[in-house]
């Protein structure tokens, strides 16, 4: 029986453990990146909804500057009325403010907030937070920003985790082979 064949069963649990540790670590960091992408929007959406409920006009709360998330990382706000129609928006894709997908507003209304990844166009993926306006005119506030920077970080993380995983597997298997080889030489 070859050294490789004898060493592989000894190494296999180590390989599984390395895979689990790196895989779980990857998921934790990736989810931290993605959930962190919502942080500014949570504050903006909640504060804007509270101001609307207190009677501040939507056009005083939302910038006149138009953000296109396909080429900008700037945050944006869309205020929708109770029927889901755009009242005012600082975001445009293709010259108009898109509406969130069906069900997003209903979920926000029933749960008090909805955090979604929204892709109104192939080149625009957005981390969006939707908050219903409780009181005043009613409606919804959508605060969002492009996920481009976060997705670049996740791509880099994926490459690093993949290289770390592969390198760890090679090194641990090499260590087991070396230990078995040294044991054989000592007993021969």
C-alpha cells in the first residue's frame, strides 16, 4: 500500500474540518458585508418616514439630485403614496424612478420594515430598506444604494477564502504525508 493511500484516511477528517471552518467563516463575513450594506438606509428610511408622518412635505426631505445606481454609489430616497405611486424620488434608472417589486410594500406594511436586494435593471443591484409611513399621509419610504462596492468586496472575499481553503488542504495533507513518511523511516 502506498504512502498516499495510507495517509489519505488519516487526513480526511482534517480536510473536512478545514472545509467547515473556512466555509462557516466565509458565510459569516459575507453576511456581515451584505447586512452592513443596509445600515445607512435603515436610518434614512426610518427618519424620513417619521418626518412625513409628522407632516413635513416629501419634497423638503428628498434631494433634487438624481442618483442612477448603475453608475453611482450614492444613497437615494423614493417616497411613495399609500397606493404605491411615486411622490418624489432622488433615484432614476433609465430616466424614471422604478417601483419596488410586487409584495415588497405589502411586506413592509405588515412587518413594519422590509430589507431587500432589488435589481430594477441588470446593471443596478440595490440594497433597499422600505418603511411604511405611520400617520400623516401614509405611504412608504424606500431608501437604497448600489451594492457594487459590497459585491466587489464579496468577490475578493470569495477569492481569498478559495485560495485559503485550497492552500490549507494542500498544507495539511502534506503535513500528514510527511508525518507518515517520517514514522515509516523511524520504524524501518
